[in-house]
C-alpha cells in the first residue's frame, strides 16, 4: 500500500508545483479504497479554490491520425512559443477489453515527457469508462492547482469516450486524415457535431493538395449543422506535426473561440453546467457501487443472472427483483 500523507502535505505539494506530489495525489484519486477516496475528496475540496484557471482542450481522432505525434508537436509549440505549462491526461476505456496499456504514448512523446513545463499522465487500464472519467475530472482540478494553464484531455479509445471528454473540456479538437478515401465516410455525425475545430493532419510533402481538398469538404459539411449555442462557427485547418506547420493557426482558433465565449458568457455557463453534470454522474456511479457491494445483491446476483441467460426470467423482472434486495 502506498504511503499516505496528511491533506495539508498533499495540498502544499500541489500548490508548490511538486510533480511527484501531484502524481501521488492523482494515484490517490484513482484508488477505489474507501480510506483513499475520503482523503482524496478532502484534498480536492481544499484545492478547488486554486483550480479553474486553465484552458481545457479535448483531443480525439481517427486511428492512424498521428495523435501522439500531433500532441507532442502542439504541446512543445505551446510551451516554447506561447509560454504555457501543459498537462496531458489520457482516457483509455478500450484497455479494459484489450488489456493494453497507453503508457506507450508516453514513450512516443519523448521530447514532451522530458520537458519540465509538461506533465503527462495516462489513465489506468482495466477500469470502466465512468471510473476513468471521474478520476480524469479530478486530475484536471489537481493539475490546474499545480500551475498548468493548458490541459489536454486525449481520448485513446473511440465511441463513448468522445462524449465523456466533450463533457469535461472547454474546446474539442477533432483530428482527421486526408487521402483516406471519401473524407466524410467513417466519421460519426455526433463527433462532427461536437467538434469546435477540425485539424487535417499530415499535411506535408505530396499530401498537401489532398489535405486542402479535405479541408474544403469538411468546412462545407460543418455548415450543414445548426449553429452551436456558443455562437461559434467551427473551423477546419491543415497541419503537419513533422514540419511544425499550421500549429499557430490551431492555437489562434482556440484563442478566438475563448475570446468569443468568454465575452458572451457561454464559457462560464458551460463550466457551471459541466460541474452539475459531474455531480449527477458521481451520484449515479456511487449508487451503482453501493448497489453491487450490497451483501444481498452479491449473494443472489449470479443465480438471477443465470435465470435471465437461460430465458427463465425477463431482464426487467430480474432487475426489479435485485433492486428490491437493497
């Protein structure tokens, strides 16, 4: 069992920008042990007044888009050119199914991971998406209090994770490839609707013309969607992580979005709505954990599940029976 410190020790370390203490606190947040959870929540409550000053950017993309390469290039650009301190948090719901680890992302971002102005934290494998997103939200708060002013939240899996990340960030960036067949095929409408900007990656050498054509297609497609409540019109740009081109355009897009939404009040409204959403999700998750930990449920769950599998009992009747046990 990892050594526990007093709440004051964790808070002092985080506010001082101590990366070792930040890592230890995130590990505490990720723990499901009741004693760790109680301590973690006390630390979070004390640290909360010092958080909230960062820009939270969600980054997702289709397989093969070069997400790690882009994040390293864009992250180094923000540190060197914009003078930012950057934290990269990753959500990996697929690891529970495949057993794979996203720790490889850290080795693929060698320059960024050794930069003293950057902090990279993969999510733990083998968790439900709900558990991972909860710890990621709290990790955002901890990183903000530790002085990181830009937070990347990266989705490693596809599908449900995009929705989860969208619900915890200020700006959602979708990375796409050009020249991979019909540009508008294979991408869910829902993800397109969530995107505040699309970046066509690998726009270098012989691929530049394809990237420009893809940019035009995506821009036309985005105009078909209704205007967002933020009043923002999503933009499409091209970039090359290898040649470090187009990164300034993407940062300007984010800056323009922040200027608009902070000016019209949408930025703060979205943050408040997200806080409320986090509360309801925490309640739902807590109820679910309490339900499955109940002795009567533990005793009867496997037998009732077998009856449902065998067709002797309907799923709804079984659920009602289980709920009455609590």
